């Protein structure tokens, strides 16, 4: 029976609603002890065994003890329908379960799945919302239950229900947490003035909770009241300059105010120096998204392929590793640097040889292969001081000549390294500024300017030059010889 139970748990982890599995579970439940002895609670157990125990607890008349186990599985794998079974949606469960236990279970689930819940998971998570509906119908105005239910409804796109439950909870038991839930619900509904009012009431309950200051600032920014938003972040930073929620919000709003990449670099430094932040933040990724070189390669016609300094045939393994990491988009420059770490297993000469590989030189559209080959060079000899390093020397060597895809990739690799190593910023800024001044009036000026605006540490005149270059509209090249002809309007036509 123990072997059978192990196989059954393995199957359950792959297909949590398969009827044959639940038929076998019902046979286990009919044995002496209800089969629970086959799935004892353990500190580190597989998800299949935990879920099997949840179903056996429900079969033994204890569904309220089984639901938290299913919710834990959903938090780890929200795309699977762990709760898609009849006993979860049965109104009896909503009546029996303690409202406080259900609220805590739902809150842990919300924390695990994120806000909003990942795309395509709403159907798998919907049974938990059904439990909350049944519990609210049975237990009335339980503030914690209504607030937690609102948070879940908001994550699943049930915005109107989220507002209703949060408003009822805040009225039943006024509190800071109730106002926060209500403020978030209003934000999801696009009702920003009401959201701001609720969050201000939350601050009044607890003026020392700086995370709410960040929420107020974000809401003010959404109302296009950016100066007020920045003042709220400054007030919070005066109390704690390292409070993560406020630091992330402040840098994001500063970047929104003036577009200076220095704010994003400072945020990346903060993230690197505070790896144990309590919350997962996406501010840096959101600011970099769809911005040339910050979030990926710029759109438009690719530059000429360029030349490689090494004329050799890279190994099949080197090609495979490069293709595995290559992409034309990334979350932000430090994320691109981290993604290229696997290329430390490819010798530098092979990375250079890959710049001349047919998959690179014959590509008609940007593939990012040159970029990743150059990023891979950054991970070789990383113990060497930057100014005397071989990786710096190799990348600088690739900058010779007119701008092409190789020189462009090498310049981006230098810029990326400046993001992750503050000691390299002055050197890289000087290289970028020199390259920008060389090309300021040439056909490749815009391509270099886009890279320059992603570089840390540029002086103000150089940044202004890059920005001015970007603002100049690109003039498409004319093909062939232009022949001018005099225009003679037809008789009776209106030349206007």
C-alpha cells in the first residue's frame, strides 16, 4: 500500500483532477484509518503527497484542514487546478471553516501568486473565490475575510467584487489594513481619487508604515500629480533611506520626471546591495521595458554584420550555448549580464569567432547573437581589475572601424558592465562619449546615441547631445538617382 500511495502521489502531482486518481484515493479513504497513515505530514514533502493528504482529510470529514494544503500547492503551481474538485466548491466547506483560518489561507495564496495572478491561472484559482463567497454568505461581515477575499478577487480580475468586499470590510471594522485593501481595490477599478483617499486614511492609522507612503506616491503619480508624489517619497526616505518599497518607487518616479537613466542605475545598485528585500519589485523592469538597450535591442533596420577578429570555426557546443541564451529582449542590463553567465564555459576565442558565424553574419533581422557573444566576454577573467583586464581589452578592440553590429554589441557590453560595476563607470562613460562625438554628424549617429542614453555616468552635455541626436528624425536613404520633373496641372484641375 505504501508503494501504491507513492505512485498515486506522483500521478496526482501531474494531473490533479484526473478521475481515475480520485477513484483510487476514495479506495484508500475506505481503508482503516482513511489512508492518512500513508501520507504523514513531513517538513519537506512533495506536492503530490501533500495534496493527497488534503483529499483524504476532506474524505474523513475535515475539509477545512485540507484546504490550506491545496492552497499551498496552488501558490507553488498556480496554473494547475489543485482545487478543481467538488468538495472545495461545496457550500458546506464555507460554513465549516473558521473565517480567520480561511482569511490567512487566502492571504498566503495571494502573496504566493502575485498581483495580478499570472495569465491563464484564473480558472485554476477560481475555486478559492467560491469558498470565500460561501464563507461570506455564512459568516456575515468578517472584516479580515472580506479584505482577504477582496485581495483574491482583485488578482483574478473580479474588480467589482473586490471593491464591494473591501468596502464592506472597511466599514465593518475600520483599520489600516482595511483601508489598504480598499485602496488597492479602487486602484484596480481605475477609481484613483477614491483609492488615494483610502490610502491617506491608512496613513492616518499608522504614520510609521512607510510602505503606504509608497502606495500614496504611486497613486498620486497615476493622477499626474508627480510633484506631490515625489514629496511623499522624500518624506518616507527622511525616516528610512533604505526602505525598499519607497526606494523603488522614488527612483521610478524620478526617472519618469526627467528620463535620466542615472535613477535606474541607482535603483539597480540598490537591488544589488539589498538582495534580501522583503518584497519582490518590478519597478526597474517596468522602467526599462521597450526602451532601446535598457529592455532589448532597438527596432529598425539592422546595421551591417561587421567582422570578427578571429578567423576560426567555433565548436558545435559553443554555437549551441550561444543560441540557448540569445534573445533580442531582456528585463534590464544587469539581467542581461546575469543571463550571459553560462557563456563562461565558451572560450573567449570561440566567442570572438562566433561573431563571424553564418548564423550571425547571414541574419537579415536582429538576432542578438553578437550582443550575447560580447556579453559572454565579460565573464572571462572577471577577477582581473577592470582597467587592466583582458575582457576590457577585447571589447575595446572590437570598437575599431565604422559602426556595425559587432561594434554596436561591444559598446553595449561595455555599458552593461558599467551597470554592474560602479568602478568601471567613469572609464566606460569616456569611451561612450568619445564614440558619440566621433559619429555625431554621421549616418550612425542615432545608433550610437541610443546606446549612450543607456550608459551610466555620462556628463550632462554628452547626454544632451545624445538626446538631441535621437530627436532628429531619421531620413531614409534614397535608392537610385532622383529625377526632378516639372509638374504641370491638368486643365481644369485645382492645384490646391
